[in-house]
C-alpha cells in the first residue's frame, strides 16, 4: 500500500542525484578550463619573455666594441683567404696552361 512512497522517494533521489551530477560535471569542466587556460598563458608568457630577452641580447651584442673588433678580424681573415685562393687559382691555371702547350 505504501510502495508509492518508496517509488516517489526513489524518483526524487534520482532527480537530485542527476542535478548534483550535472552541476558537479559543469563545475569540474569549468575548473579544468580555467586551469588549462592558466597553464597555457603561463607557459606562453614564459616562452614569449624568453625570446624577447634573447632578441634584446642579440640586438645589444653588436653594439659592443670587442664584438665589432672580432667581426672585423674575421671579415679581414675571410678576405685574406679569398685573395690567397684567387692567387692559387691563377697560378694553378698558369701551370696547367704551360703543361698543355
């Protein structure tokens, strides 16, 4: 006779459980979204700052006197190697042409 009370309580319990489950799911999704967004922004910000600092260092390094002297030394060394190679090529061509004729 009072089976309907058990059914009614079971129905109310199912509705409350479903509501709590959907609210809990929505809250956990919101927390995960916020947490992942924070992690992404933190990592992205750190990488952006890192490359910004590298860019700043690269621009400032060529203003130093010793760096300019170092680059000038190697530029002169490169031109000296070019001239030496050109002289060797001219002498090699002269030697080969004297052998052929």
